C-alpha cells in the first residue's frame, strides 16, 4: 500500500470514522421535531397528548422547557420553541423522542397543533417596492440598518462624466454538507453532555448553554467527525433540542435532520437585491453608491451579523475616494440567515465585478486593466480607512490577465473567457489555544477541533508543528479532546484554523523549544530531530534525548507539555465614516483572481465550463496539496452558486425545492480542469505568514463565470444563478 | 405472507436477520442492525450516492432498496471492499491521491467506482467512466482529486 | 404502525391473484423500488400490501429480427449495457443513460418508469417515437396497448386493477435520437426533451416531446412537416415552428412555457441532425 496523502485517509477509507450521524449509544431514543404548519401565525394550542399516548414516547414543547432546565431562564429572545409567534414554515414548535425512529416520526405527526395563520412575508421587493428611491422605516421588518460614507456623493455624481446605475439580484444558496446535522445528547447527575457534528464545540457549548440558561460548566460538547460544514455547523442548532429531550426521557436521545429539513430549517445565505451606482471621470472612479436589501429571514434585531458583513465586500478591493454604502437587513418568514462559506462574499463579488466590468465597457476601457488600476495595494487605505497590509491580489490579477489573454486567443467561437477577483480576511481575531505534549516518540497537539474535511486540523496545524520543530510530519499527532478537556478554541470557520489555532500551536511549541533550550544550557530555543528513532533536542552540537531531559514529574506524566494561545487583533476602521450599524475590520488581506472559460449555447442558454484557472494569495502556503485541494473544492462550490443553485420560496413560505432533486449542486462531469497557482511573498497573520484559504476559493467564481458568459455571447446577466433560462432571456431568445 | 427471516451475504459472511419490518431500507439494516456504519446516510432519495453498496457486484443505492427485496443477495460495503482486488485498487488510489476531505461521500464513491471498474473496466472510455460517477455527489473536493484517483485505479487495472 | 405485507410471488398468476385479493387502493407493486420508496416516504401511498415482482422471470431482453422486447423488471442498466442497443436504437440508449445515475439504473426498471408515467420521464418520449407497446397480464388474460394509449398522466396509466406490465415491445429498431435540456446537465430532471425516430418501414419520422405536464406526447404535425427520409432545412424549420407554436407546452416550476417553446426548436433540429439514417 502506498503512502497516504492525508493522515485521516486510511480511517475514512475503512469506514471506521464516526460522524455525527453514526453516533449510537445503547438504550438511546430517537428524536424528531414537530414542524410549524404555517410560515407565519400565532400558535393557539399545542396538544402533545396523542404523541405521549404512544408507547414510550416523550414529548415536549415551550411549556415544558422551564421545568427541564430546573427553572433557569434561557435567552428570552431565542427560546428553543416559539412560545407564540411562528416565524417560518417547519419551525420546530415541539419535539418528541421514542424507542424507534418510526415511532418518533409517528409521534411527531400525532401532535395536534392549532394556529391562527397570517400571510407570510417572503419577497423583499414586494415588501419594499419603492426601495431604493425611498428610505425604509419599518421597524417590524428591519433587523438592522447599516450605513457609511465619505464625501459628498451627490455632488460627485452630479458633476461626473458618466454614471452607471444597475440593479442586481442574488439567490439563496445552501451549504449542502453531505452529512445532515446529527447529535446524541445525554443528561446525567446534572451534567449535560452532547456529542455532535459541529465546526465549533466551544461555540456550540456557549450557544446551547445560553439558549437553555444552563451554566457552560455543566455542559460538555464532544465533537464527532464532521461530514462537511461550510458554515452550516457553526452555532448550536439541534443540540438544545436533543439535550431537552434527553433530560425529559432520562436517557440518551439521538436527533438528526432528514435531508429535506436540512433545506427547510437550514440557516444560510438568503436572497438580496442590490443597486449599484458608479461615477467616472477621466477613466477614474470618482464616486460610488451601493445599496443593499438583504433578506435575513427570522434573524433578530441586534443579532444580525449578515448585513455589516455583507456590506464590507460591496465596494470590492478598489480605491474609492467618495462613496456611500447602505444596507437594510429585512426580516422575512424564512429561517434565520446563517453563514454559508464566505457569507455573501461570492454574491457581493459577482455584483461588484459585473458592475465594474459594465462601467469599464461603457467608458470603452478594458475591464481587467480598469480594475487593476483601481485595485488596493499594500499601504493604500480601504474605503473605511483601514491600511492595507501585504496583499497579493494585484499580482494574482496580473497572472489571471496573462492566462485570460492566452485562452482568449485560443478560444473557438461560442467560447468566452472571464476574469474576476475576490478578497477576504483570515478571521484570526477569533482566538484559540492549544497544548503540545512531547514524548521520546512523538509530538502531540492537544486541541478542541474535529477535522471538517479541509485538512486544516489533521494536516494544517500538524504541518505548522513539523515546520517549527523540524520533526518529520509522521511524528506529529493531532489529538482531539472534548470541551471539558481541551484548551479553548473558537472553531473551524472563517479561514481561521491554520491562522489562529496554528498560531496557538506554534506558540506552544515555541515555549516547549525554549524550555528544552534552557535544559540543554543553550542560549536559545532547541530544535528537534530524530536520532536512532528517538526524538532529541538539539542546539548546535549539543543534543540530548527527551528521556534525558524531562523531569521526574514529566516522566511520570509520559510527556513534556507546553501551552500556547493566539487572540489576534483585527485592524481598525475609521469609525467617523460609519453613520449607522456595524462594519467589520479586516485582520489581513487575502484574495484571488480567477479565470473561467465557458462555452455558451446560443440557442438554449446553457453554459458549460471548459477550463478554469485560479491565482491565490494565501500568504505562505503551509501544505501545498491541501491548499490546492481547498481551491479546487471552493471553485466547484462556486460553480454551483454561479450556475445552478437557488433555494426558491413560494409566497406561502414553502421552500419549493427542499432536497437534492431540484436543488442542484455540481456533479463530477460538470467540473472543468482547474489550474491552481499561488502568488508568494505577501505574509499574513498566521504562522510563518500563512493566510487562511477556506473561503477565498469560492468568492470570485460566480463573477468569473458571469464575465466569461458575457465575453462568449454578450449576455450581461444581473441575477444569480445564471441558469440556462436566465441566459436565454438575456440573449433575447424569449 | 411476509417472510420472517432474511438471508444476506454481507462482506462474504452469511447472515440471517430476523424481524425486519417490510418498509426497512437496506441502508438502515446495514447501519443499525449490522452495525456497518461505514455506509453513509445522505439524502435518502437516491440523489447523492453516499449510501452506495455493491449488490451482487453492482453499485446500488441502499437508501432506495427494501431490505426484503435484497433477500438472498450478496452485499459488499466499505468495510469489506478491501478484500476485493478491484476494491483494494480503488482504496489505494483514493489514499494515494488524497481523494477525500470530509470523507462522508468517500465510501459511496469507492463502492460506485469499484462497481464500474468491475462492470466495464478499461473497455469503458475514461469520459464515460467519469460521467458514470456523476451520481455520487461530493461537496468538498470539487472532484479533482477523485478524478485523479479514478483515472489511476482504471489504469492500474490494465 | 404495521408496515405493509410484502409478498414476492414466483409466477404471474400468483402475482395477479395477490393483486386481486386486495382493494386496489391498498396494494402497490414494487419492481426496482426507486419510485415506490419516494411515494412511501411522502405518505402519498399507504399500502397494506406490496407485491414484489423480483421473483418473476421478467428480467429479459430479446432481439427478434428488428424487434426488441424488454422484460418489465429488467434493470435499466442491463438494457443500457446490451451491445446491440447503442448501435441499433441510439435514441433509446441515450434516453436510458439520461435516467438517474448508474446505481439508480441498476435498480430502476422500464416497467417501473412506465408505471410511474412521469411527465419528465426520459424513456416515455423515446418509446412513443418508437411506437412501442406494452404487454400486460391481468385477471382477464393478456393484452397489448401502445405506450401512447397506456400513458395517461403523472402516476396515471391504463393499467386495470390486477394488471401488471410484463414487457415492452419495440416493434422495430430505428435510427433515433434523444436530446434534452436541464438546468444541470447531468443527474437532473429534463424540463424539455425531444425524441425522434425514423421508421425504415414507412419512411416517416416520429417526434415526441416531454418534460412538462401532463405527459410526454407525440406531435403528428411536426412529423408530417418533416416529410421523408432527408428533411431539408425548411422542413425542419416548419416542424420546429409547429412544435414551438402549437404543441400543448405549459410552464411548471422547472421552466416557463416561453422558454420551453424556444428550446424545442434547437432540440428538434439537433435531434434530426443526430439521427443517422442509412447506417443500416
């Protein structure tokens, strides 16, 4: 057997890895959620009696929660079950647990619910037909209002040579991790325990304990292996229900979502409408105004993260002297907006890139050159006044431009080549801690994250350790502990794992090497090496085995240990420019320029990807194979956002395509050959200058594909996704 | 009358299973009765391929097969595929190419590709083989490493 | 919560007897099971008895001169793998490959596809263009119906109580083609499809369209416009025009009516161009 390319491959290929859906505890009951029968309405009465009459069945609703948490008060704004107002269809209004899955389903169906239904609110433009000409003042439907600007935009637009105004629409897309959400909870002797498929055991602990009102110290979250997250497994979701059911049943309860409910209850990117306006004089952007209407579903006022986040991407990575950005977060009868790989950044990049391409074409400029001229460079300031740190996007765009020129020369009729950029920031502000343990045989990294697939845990932080210590990769072992026993970490999201947890690991190793250096009597930290199969601490010509250096206490423990932490600092924006709401500063500046070649069928509107190239600034690349795989995977996901993925709600709040039949993620034969390039020399905040790479690969994709479609057949599509029918409309075929 | 006992050969070992409800899927029998959790539950609608097993050597969606309908069949799952020479080749190719990330689709892909190679092998053109893998969805890899693994497993069967 | 009784008779007489012994609303038939299990999960059907066809000797495929007879329980993948099919009825080969995935086709059957009679069936339009017939067995004996008469609408067929589809008969292998349009090119539901076949016997074209409710259908006006073996550009344009303007095409959640009407023109022209007459 050949060497494994990933340390988790043999276990995953043997089928022995335990994911959330595989959790199986003797004596456990099976849980099920009782769905709200309307998207909006008042819950008049809920009768659990018929469910409880079934053999062994436990059933709970809002009225039972207080007793189950011993009278404690949870977060009143987001109770597990709505006490009265239903805000989306299939919202959990009760839960049941039963000795078998079939009985649990039957019990959920047996619960009798009476509601007074109200008309659902689902469509942004129907709700606010006069936006953006008219400002919105409707506290019932607004979760947030954010606004920032610099200079007198009105004056600049009045005097500019040309002004381009466009409206864009983007669709709701789902994470579609192959593994549905699943967990098993148990409550014994006042200790609440849940094993779950989560991107953030500590985040789930914080969230679940706040929802239930129980102290974090009485809740243990144990991560199972994660069958894909993409943002959808960040916060607590099923865990509070499973914990309540386990308490009520007095035994472990498994709760998992069926795949339709993944879509119907999933918290993800929701639809948006955007008005883009740009003023140009002498080929230079002199002013921009961006307005956003973002559907945030049932997000809570004051709890909406989406708009401030989304809006940060809507000026793009471009110098803009005078601008105004304004976003409304609109509440509708859908599940809450939640993070989906680079929340709203691919949609924002699609809008910004397509719009600036339109601006360039209108003034007769080459779109790529026009963008390159306005792109941030290190030392520039972002529109919100933050200094730009080392930033490889200009180099990436140069690489993309050269590739695009070559491909365009080679492309036959009906083909088109598009270029687009996207940017991101590694979220190292979300902190993390790690412990390392050194034995004569290996270095163990003790930490609190389960691998979600990218390799950032089992490969990424292990590579950091190998590089810092000089040990072979095979001598590094990443070990997982539950939330009661692991050092704190924020979670696997935001492209932060290698950046933040990797820095924490690096700090721990540095402390260890310093201690070993002292023990060797050396003036600085030791290095590690292998001598006769044993790990040695080395400094210059001095080298001693670990067994010679450890203290009796360490020997008794079987390891030398050290701890490290990293709580990164974000940059600061110029708060004087913010007029309302919250904007986010960037920690570092990562980015990518992508090139797509497509073939467009002029009679049907079908788009086929022919080939694809990506140029990424990931700072210092820690593991080339994982980095490449991350880019390939992100691009495929972006192709779905670009061409086929769209969750569609009917007026009554029903998701019309809940499931994989009509929600179409890309399949293998659709994905073209992908070239992956990294531009080097732009250090980020991570260990050795690494930058995160979880989100960046998806961001430019819809924009690059749209640009290629426009290049191929002249169709300027202003709505995602570019389904064949939308392209056909733009081609005036109908 | 519904027969009370089902006979399956699972990963080469005969097994008799009692009292299986008539509406039970092979997927659930494998996972929850036989403890073979390597076969993954995804969409349960035949759209994702995560639950693919071999039934008498052919790739089959265990989520869309009543266990009673498989009575008498020989079933191979990810736990047993390493004993099959073609399956071994596929496993090695996935391992060497790093053709997995979260790994949740991986057992289904391994079973599907093994089934295809046993069915057509190198007589099937590469593009057709890749198209035939289109029923297995992966959200992590963008399929690139899986394509590399599939090509290499096909070549090594020469 | 009693599940249903599941019986697997060994002969067609026993199967028919099992069907007759139950109220028609309380009995269902399982062949490949790929549609049945959807309907069970949805609660669309709640049978008390399910009759499995797995023991019936109907997993057959027979060529007899130009005629192909396919047993109703033959998995579609076995039909696809028949070495003759691709060469002699390329349109049917393409239509079979358009169904689901390989694993699904190892389970799904031609009989099941006809029994489900979905508006977006990839097989029914091709069977229509091939003048295919279904052979039924039932309490009153055997009968043969054209696919056109058999298919009524979604989940609605001419199958009488107690009847089963035994086989599908394609009277002659024909040069043929099947072209479809989907949002996602692979592993999706076709929202517009065109099946064409040219009969060497009467030297006439058959044209069927599918992908919209209530059912796939032949469109004789287009067939007439195509005339004989080698339609010219004007004939094809006339046939496409007839389809695009007069076929009873409607919208559903997957595509608008106007888009479908646009699509039918290129799909027809390409299908005709892809049909190789004279290879045999």
